[in-house]
């Protein structure tokens, strides 16, 4: 029987999910923006807010959806998975309570501490911003300042890296946050491992390194992610033997303590001198990391979802031995003052051997328009990171005007800096 799948979300991550699912199911989608890449792959596309659980349930029932896949964290936080499951639409994504592993950073850290999850940094939670400022003054070392709720990857401020202690205190005093977590600053190289989780099973995917900073050379404010790369093997060049397995052990410990969890569990780690420590968990695919992972997944994604639904063991995953490099094109001024509503042209014919994933663009009758977030990404695949980067770079002529790109992602010079950084930390 062909599964009827409802995909929720209209970004680059969801375009990658749609591309992985469409050949093996009848795909429908709903999102607040009309993503042209998803719309071409889907039998039907409904424009609605990703957090409007009632409207999403109505659409799911109208198409007789047998399963649903949730892309964005906002939908998880709004309880869309709960609402769909209540009407009998199996949803590959955690319920609202389990999604707190991402949506509530204070809960996330308490969960780790209470369940002896490895890799948890020292932390304190505050509801009084003046008390938080006093803690900054008294703490012996640098801290990461994290609003408790969702901030689209842009709310964290790291003292000694992005801001001074004085700037961090000003940030807290001027913010409207009612809770923040202050935790020890982790120094090292970040990497991500995403895992498919259901029925207590954990199936992990290759490590990816994302690049949050807006400008080349890791300068500028944080963004939702300007691009990312993965290697042809599960590890990354700056990781030593055992680092990947140590990170996987952390994910497995989370699932053991949260056996009801279903969906993708994303572990963002900092590789420190003492090994991997947890920066955060996300309750869904990363964006852009989904665009590195799903194109090299050889196991049909629909088989993972239906095994989860049917209470079966998840299939062992097979991946092509290919490196990937993803580079995002973002609106001019992103992330602080994005040029939203600008009409852009994307020359799909010039992409060549790369994959093109549309993200936060809106398709109207007269063309494509930017929103306040990232516009589209290209992904190069190759036998090495260098080869994949070359493919991605050649495809960037598709970017056109009115967008900006971090061209250094995946380059040999950037990766050499990562290696040198870890060598210095390990000394």
C-alpha cells in the first residue's frame, strides 16, 4: 500500500525531507510559505501556519494521511504531533512534552543532570535578570547566555567570543526573556550528529559541522546556519578515533531516559579537550544539516517511518560514501536587517551537479520573493570534502543578485583552521 504522507514545514530542511520521501509515497505538504521545491514534489500543498494544529489536522484528514513528518521546531512546540496522533495520523516527531528537550533549555539541562547524561556543562537557571547579571560578575570564567525558549538559533550570546561580560549583562537587562540559562562556555569545535529514534531504537547518521556566523572567517552575528559539511565517513577531519562513538553514547543515554521519544534527535556537541560535551539537543532535523544527511541516505526514509509506526525495529541505515558541502544564499542584510520581500531569480539550469534546495522563499504568480530568513541552498557531493566544495562553488552562479553567501564553508583553508584549533586545544 502506498503511504500518504503529510509534511509540515516549508524551509530548506523540509525540501530535503520532501526529496527523500517523494519517490516512495504520495506526498502532501503544508507550510506558511509556498516553497517551490516542495510544491513540485507534492501532490498537494496547503498554505497554513506551521503552528495551527487545528488547520493541519483538518488538512491531514482531508487527504486521508497515513503518516506525518514534522520539520520545524515551532510545530513541535505547538503540539502539532499530539494533535495529529489524536486523530490517528501517526507522526514522526515527538509530542510536545518530549520536544521540551529542545524547546525548554532549562528543562534540557535539568533532564541531563537528573538522568546522569554525559557531557552536561555546569549551569544555573535564572528568572531574575539582575541575579543573572550578578552571577556573571561572580563566575570564574566565561559563560554562555541562553534564553530558555526557541530563538531560531540567534538568541545565544557567548561571553569571551561574541560579547563581553558588560554586553551580556546589557543584553539580559534589555531583553524581555522571563528565564535564562547561564552555563560554562565550552571551547572547541562544534559538530552535530542526528539520529532516527523510535521504539527505543537509535540509528545515527554521519557527523556534520554547521557554520552559524554570518560572515566569512566565522565573523559577525549568529544565524540559523550559513552552511555545513560532512565527510565521506561518519567522522569529521578534526575528530579523533572514539569521538563519534562518545557522542553517540550521549544520544543513546537520552533515549534510554526518554523511551517515549519518536522522531529525529539532533545532538549538537562541542569537541573539547575532555571529549564531546553537549551544546544543545534539537527535536528534529537540523537546517542545514538535513541537506547534508538525507541526500546520502540510501535507506528509504519512508521505511524508517513505517517501521517506527508499526512498532518494528528501525532498519539499519546505509549511506553513500560521499562528502557533502552545503552553502546557503541569504537575503542582503541577514540576519539583523534582512531584505525581505525582494524578488529574486534562481537559474536552476546553472546548478550543474549540485542539489538545489529552496528554503524561506515565497512563490507568487510573478516569481520568487525573499522572506526574513534564508532563501535557498546548494549542496555539492563528492568523494572528498574538497571535491564536494568545488561542486557547490560552481553551482553558486544560481544565486543571482540580492543575496549573500559564505563562500569559505567547506574550503581546505577553513578545515585546516579547524584542525589547528583542535591540535592546540588538545596540547
